[in-house]
């Protein structure tokens, strides 16, 4: 399965703010939308898409299973509830949002349930998120690498996650990068700004182009139409080898998403 290179992330977006963002995104050409059970906005996203003008079959919807729904029956029931909220009979991709804290639910149980969800037609593809090298290795042993459509992980110029990404590439598992702008921190970086000035682009476009040129899918979010348009145009920006080398030097292991349920990072 090919995951669209650029999608709209919906973390922290709800209600009318989400509706407006989705409608603008659809008009601008976005066709991929990323949500999660814990975002508490699946119903808002479903309503926004339903009130838009783009047919469901042209869209790529991703949701993520929360850790409280990892037991077999709970996972299937929660995904069916997500589909009800999203007003669809299937999603295109379902991810395990975080690994089970302290292995409270065995990986074989929740990944087995996820595989069953795919067999039942509730989701077209399955994958993981926030999985380390060791956890991904365990997932491959259960599912096989070919069954894992992506590992959605935090990647931006300040956290380039090189060891994990090298392993994923070795296994043929695509990377979806979230927090591509590190909550806006990289937009103020002087190196990113200098590269943006050189290309007459925005700093957001540079950060996204850097990820896209390495083959990552990205899911930035925005509530402003001009930023949504600019993010989409990042696919047309080509950074040269010098640009990529300068950004490579910005890596400082600065992680933004690191809740108490996080695994032992690589």
C-alpha cells in the first residue's frame, strides 16, 4: 500500500476549527487525513468529510488504536466505533498508537486483533506508531514486515531518528513522520531560515521537503488556508545536497512527544 506523501494531521483540532481546516484542505487537494481515538475528533472529522464534496473512495483515512483498547475484543469493538464516528465502513490504515506500557497487553494479542481487523475488512492496511527497533522487530516476528504498512514516528531536523529509520529501511517498512515542525521550533532555526531564503520558500516548506526527499510521508496540521497550501507545495521544493547536509547537522535528539507511556527510546 502506498501512503500519500502529504496528509493533514488533526492532532488538537476539534469542532469548527477542524471542520474549516478539513474543508480548506479538501479544496486545496489534500486527500489523506490522520486522526486517532485519543484525539477525540473522529466524529468531527467524519462529519467534515461527509459535508465536503470529495467522495470517500478518493480519500485515505488513518486512525490509531489507543492503549486502553488493546485487548482483542476491545480493539475490534473500538475500531468499529471509530468507523461509526468517521461515517465509513473501513479506514485505509489503522495503527497501534503506542506500544503497550510495560507490556500490559501482549503484543501478540493486539497485533493479532489488528490483523483480524484487516481480514474482516475494517481496515485496508495496518501498522504501528512510536515503535522502537526492538519493538518493531517483535512486531515483524508476529506479522511479517510486509504486513506493516508504516511505523509513524517523530522525525524533524532536531530529532532525525537515524538508527530506527535505518532499521526500518532495511526491513522495507515505510516511515511516516509526525511533529515534522517540532511544534514550530524548527521554523525559527537560522539554518532552516537561510535555506528557505535561498529557495524563496517558507521554513515550513524546507522542513517538510527535507522529510519528503528522504522518502517519509508527512502529516502536518494547520488551521490557516495559506499554511495548508504552502505545506502541500513543499512536494515541489527540491533541496540540494548542501541544504540536506546542513540540516543533517541540526540533529540534537530533541524529542517533543515523550509521554509517560513512552517506550525506552533507541
